C-alpha cells in the first residue's frame, strides 16, 4: 500500500483539488445511502458518515488538512448559499410566524442563552482553556458562522467545526424523542428546538419530520446565527 502511494502519478493525483472535492461528495452520498438503509436512524446522519470516510482516507494517504482544503474550499463556499435556500420552507409559514413573533423571539433568545451559557460554563469549569471556552460558545450556529465567529473571538476555527457537528448530531438525535416524552412535541416546538439547538443538522432532521417543523427550524437556525454573531463579540 505504501509503495502505491509513493508512485509519482498517485502523489500528483492526491494533490489534485478536484479529487478531494469529488471524494467529499461521494462520501456524503454513501452516508446518505447508509442512512436510508438504516431507516433514517438519527444515530448515523449522512454528514457523520461522510466525515468518518474522508478522515479515514486522509489518515491512510497521509494528506494534510491544508492540501484537502484546496478542494474542500469549493464546497465550503457553498455552505452559505445552501443555508439561504432554507428560506423556501420558511416562506410557506411566514404568515403564521408574523402573528407569533414575540413568542418566537423569546423562545430563540432564551434558548440561545441557555445552550451557550451552559456549554461555556461547563467548558470553563472542566477544561479552563480560554481558546476552547471561546470556541465552545459558537457550537450552536451553522458552520460558516461558527468558524468565522470563533476566529474573530480568538477561538479555534477547526475545533469550532467539530463542536458544531457534534452538537448537531446529538441535538438531532435527542430533541425529537425528548419532546415527545415530555408531550411538548407540537410541530412548532420541535422545529424551534431543532433550529436553536442543532442548527443545520437539526434543520435537516426537521425536513424529514414535516414542512412545518422545517419552516420553524430554518427560521430558528437563521435567527440564532444572527443573534450569536451580534451578541457574542460583545459578551466574550
């Protein structure tokens, strides 16, 4: 295996940006297929499978993250437009949301304070490293916002991405059954909770649950990201 990776043609191929962009898309497609085969199990969302597959390939080939990102950056640039596209389900319920703007604003604000405050306090108490504590504060917003915000605040961009993914996976896994257990599983409540606590991954889960959940999740995710981007630089 080592001899094959040392061949000049293979080395040149491994340093081709298009290879890593294609590999990332392929890994996600495999993750999506596996996700459907397992009955849409929240334990193994496509993004988690994709990350594991890409990480294994990078470890085996010995390719650095900087080399990978020469191709990965093309997909990274698309994260923003993809988030904007979530306005489609939001538009379908905007007339109802206008009548509930106060309750929605309070839910998102209090939810953001609770999730950020708890995470930051626990990280400060158990780890006590300022850069990690600062990075943890950005865990509940979408990846593009989290990375940028974390770096502006003196955190670690790469670690912010990891925190965001872990938060999203666990949020999408725990929120729906927890709300069902407590009989607070109205579509609006589920959507808002997934959007605030689990950002894009949670919104993806909400899309599977129904249009109303997706609309409220998309709106909560967008407003949470905006609130954090405005408030965190003043608070941290």
